[in-house]
C-alpha cells in the first residue's frame, strides 16, 4: 500500500495576502457626503412613485392624504387593480438594437411625448397649495396632456393661463341643471380645451370610508384633531393658510362635506341620450370615462365617443368593480382602431404603463401617482413623478426589445391569472 502524500498548499497569490492597510489606500473609500435635507434633495432620492408616496404621507395631513390614497368601502377594487399589474409576466425579446427608442404616441389627433397623461382629480389644491397649477405646468413641460376636473380647485381659465402652451383637457360631471353644464362646456371650449371627458360612473358618490372617518370637509376644518395632526405638518398648513382660498372649476366657493358636494353635482338620471346631447353640443374630442364592460364600450362608441376610458374611478365608486386591465384585451380585440382606448386605475410605474399598452391601450392616465408627487414637493414633485414614470417606461421598453410604443403587443405580456 502506497503512503498518502499530503497535498501541498500553494502560496496565496500576492493580491490575497493580508497586510496592514495604508492610509493612501483608505482615502478613496472614505467619501462622506454632506447631508442634504432640502425638498429638492428628498425628491432626487425618490426612485419610485412609492418613494414619493412615503414623502407625501409625512408632509400631508391625514384627511387630504387619505382622500388621495383611499378608495370606496373595503378598497377591494383598488387592491385588485394593483394586483392585476403585479400579477403579470413580461415576455422580452433579446438581441434587438434598442439604443434609440421613442416613447411618443398619438392620442386623439395630437402627439404626446409620453404614453400617459394626467387624469382629472378633485380638490387638488387641498393636497398641496400649488394644485392644478403645478400639474398643468408640469404636463406642459413634459409634452403630455393635463385634465382639469369639474371639481378641480382652480378655474378653467386660470389653468389655461398657467399652461398656455400645454394640451389641456376638461373633465365634466353632467349636472341635472343642463344650463350650468352648458356653461362649463362653453368655457372649456373658449379656453382652448380640445377634449371633453365626461365621467359616467358616478350615479351617486361611492362610500369613501376614510373620508367619513376623517370628517373630511371643504375646506378642511380646524378641529382639535386636525390641529394636532397639523403640528406634524406645519409647512402644509402654512401654505394652505397663506394662499388664495380654494375656488373651483365649476363653482366659486363651497363649504360642507365632500360627500354632500359630490352628491349635489352627480346626476343619477344620466343616460345615453345625454351622451347624444353632449355629442351635439361639443365639437372637439368626446371621451367617455368610467367604462367597465365590453357592452358599454360598444354603446359609447355607437353614441359618438372618440375615446373611451376603461376605469373604475380608481376604486373610489363601486367596490368589487371590474378590473380595467382585465377588461382591456377583450375591448381592444373588438374596438382597436375604432376609438381611442385609454386606461386608468392602479398605475404606479412605467412597467404598468407598458403592460397596458401591450395589452391594447392606446394611452394611459395617472391620478394618484401624480398627486403623490404633488404632495411630496409641489411642482418639482410632479416633475419628479413624471420623470420617474418616463424613465421606467423607456427602460421597460428597451428590456422588452422594442423601439417604439407601436411595437408593443400582446406577445410581450402574459396575465398570469
């Protein structure tokens, strides 16, 4: 039996031999940054819409933050909308030259620099004092559409003046008083809005329980609870109290609960005949927002809609409503090319936007995503939200192997459930 020769361990390479570190070697590693606490620095550090939401929550009183963040009843519709975007799989193409891409896309007769625009949101200056002015100006700078809500806290004329080179759209709640509705329609046309977006999923107000529990009023009431809440957010209250009081796109002043205002404005008698009336009096693009079934999508187009928005109102109306992303493929299969198909609800990333486009949407709208930026930092915060979404959209397209929005198709996305 041969003796076992012990293995000889070779000497360690010079690079792996231990030695005492030299000061000259440590110097490049010890680079301490000066702490930055400014709003601009906070926004630069935000890399996702979720980061902006976290900043917004710290800076905004509970009632207006929850108005933005919340939804109806048990908030099932909102949760399912988010889960739909999370529960999908991208199918990338490799070995494509994606050095140069374009995120621009045509929508309702004009080109948008991004495949998303800003959705209509109510009471926006209550979230942060710059409100609709910040949103419209940021959209103008980014080359995307901005939609003013009937319940926006700035007038149609003032928003048009704030963003004169922007593409401004107007969202309408049809009132039982048709004369007042007609006045808004005329003002929107005179101010240069090329698209009228009529919301049709608000026969009555949804049960937004966070607002009920917070005692949400217009304007915010200085109760003991809100004073205590304000002590943690002095900048918000300083801005709110030192700027012009809230005024609305549709009425000069209002004092009362959110639910009372909404119910005074919504018309439970609205039918397709009213859509026909709108089509007759509005000469620009007519878009119907709040489509939740294929049948209603068909009927809206038959009644003259230039575009439809698959939306359950951000989960803020009917809880357990259909998920817009799940509805999108069947609507696209039948109506693509016959009308502009737009999707909102649950969009919080560029990946969400790309998924919607691949599944058949022509365009998307963002609501909460932009409001989180607004609450996080006013106009710069909205700019940052748009920048985040634009960067994510472009990167997702490159990783999928496409050079333009038009190249996206159903082969790039699989809904897992």
